[in-house]
C-alpha cells in the first residue's frame, strides 16, 4: 500500500534568530531552513499589517483565526502570544516546522495552534476570522480563495496582505472574482492590506488537481495547485528522463528527492519493478500529487510519499539511487543552499556503490559543488541549458 508518511523529524536550529519588535510584543524568530544570508528575516511588513487588522482593527479575540501561507510562522506566533487560537494552513512542511520552533524559541505552547496542510480545512464551531498572506502563484491563490469561500458565510470580510511588489492587477481581479468586492489600503512599509467581502454569487471552481500527459512517454502527471511545472514537463526533467540511469534488477531503494508531481520516481518505478520508491518533498501538494501520479499510472502500490526536509528521515548508507532536480528558490528568495544541503544529505544516505543523478541549469555550477562532495562526478548528458550529472561517493 502506498503511504503518505507523517511530517519528518524536526532539525532544531539556533542560527540566524532575529528580533521582531511590534506594538503587540517582541519575538525572537528564525527561518527554517536557515540559509546563511544575514539579510533574510522570518517576517515582513505584510505580516505587520495583518497583525494590526487582527489585533486592533476588529475584535477577533473570540474567533478562531485561520492563517494561510505564514511562511515561517511569524504571524501565528504573534497571535498566540496575544492569546488567540490559530489554525494555520500551509503547503510547506518546513513552514510548519519553523512555526513550532519559533513558538518554542519564545516559550509559547503549541496547544493553541492547529497545523493543517494545504488540502485540509479546519471545522470551526463558529465563523472564523481569515488572515491571508498572498502565495507565490495565482493558481494557489485561486484554489485557496475557493477554500476560504467554503469556510465563510456571505458578507464576511477576508483580510489579506501582500508586499506591493507581489501585488498585480491580475491578483486583485482574482480576489474580486472568487470572493467579491475588494478594497486595498494605502501602502505601509511597502505592504498593503486587502479586504474582500464574500459575495452571494460563487464562481465556478477551477479544476484541481490537473492532469497532463507527457507525449512519447506514456505518462500522466497529477498536479495540485502549487506544484512545480504543473502545466508541462520541465525541460531539465525531460533531459534526465531521456538519459535515465540504467537500474539493475533486485530490491533496490530509490529516492525521488524534491519529487514535485513524482515524475522521476514514476520513471524509476517503471524501470525497476522490484525497487522501493520514495518520493520526498517539502510541499504537501507535491507529495499528494506524486502519490496521485503513481495511482493514475497504476503503480499505486509501489511508492512511499514523505513530506519533509530533503533526506533527513533516511538512514545512512540506505539508498541505491537518488534522482534530483534541485530547487533554486525558497519562498521568495533565490537560494542554492537547499540544493547544497541535498547533496550533503545524499552523500550520507547513498550506499557505497550508490549514485546521485542531478539535473540542473548549467549556469548554477552544481558540477563544482558535487565534485567537492563526491569522489566521482561525470556528465551523463548536456544540452544548451541543462546538464545531467552523475555522482558516486
Ligand atoms: C525543481 S523542482 C523539481 C520537481 C520534480 N522533481 C520535477 O522534476 O518536475 C524542486 C522541488 O524541490 C522541492 N523542495 C524544495 N525544498 C525542499 C526541501 N528542503 N526538501 C525537499 N524538497 C524540497 C520543491 O517543492 C520542488 O517540488
């Protein structure tokens, strides 16, 4: 039976904690994963405008506060410090961890927070107060505004916030279309409060998840709203599929690291009928998409699907093959740190004869990063934009 396993182990951190001073309390906050950039912090002015709305503009003290997309838990922790009960909905398992670690760092109990993944809604007894941080994509925005509609009666006000640079005319059109009349306040420290009133007439729900077929490969890929390359196959992934490792017979352990819709894991499951395939991603929607991809391609019993931070839940020397198209963004920041941490983890988790196959943009320089960690690194394929690298301990 394929399984989605529970949220992975917590990796405690004590690096990069910063102080957030607000009119409602002072907090010490960190980002998980810590990426070493001293300029990055766990909160933004968009959290501040939502906090002001929740703690001053209206009396919400009796209501459950449903907080969406709280990247590192800053808003959640501030609300808990101010004696609110919070249901936090996030697509990021790392965001959930940051929330727990930031609560602990501020000696606050996690009893008053319910952490839910992005496909699950709370069942509040009374109408909740919704506080919404704008997500990265319009697809996720649209999906979540429909979720919010299902939580609230007509006439309720939804408070959302965004940094001015994230806010486009198309964004506000989605608020208007899905929820109803929408107004924005004047910008404060480059952030804006958005208020939408839920209107009577509900628009048709977009179809989620979507499915696309990969021409020539006989695969169908399932994609929930936040998944990487959810409308077509990524060109780097295609190159790796065209130059896929030859997998011998036997009970191998293969990991699709940063699985997205599970395309690489699925290709491995087809070629290695006796292997155990693990699909890992920090995004809940990715993990669920990968699981549904296996099912729709009739390989439902072959995979294990884990939300978490890279390979942290795997034992040393346990994997024969790791396949990876590593991320180069986290939240709104570009970063190579996650890819580098994945390479470090892969070195530990591979068996002595095991191999890591990586596809990436050539300009990212992953060849050097791998050569610093692995005894042998070879180029398995190359085109104008992408490179497939094969590393052995
Ligand atoms: C470039 S995408 C590749 C997706 C898929 N393998 C493909 O080829 O289409 C990178 C993936 O890594 C995931 N990711 C980001 N940080 C991660 C982390 N710390 N642990 C596991 N997965 C992570 C992202 O959510 C994203 O799905």
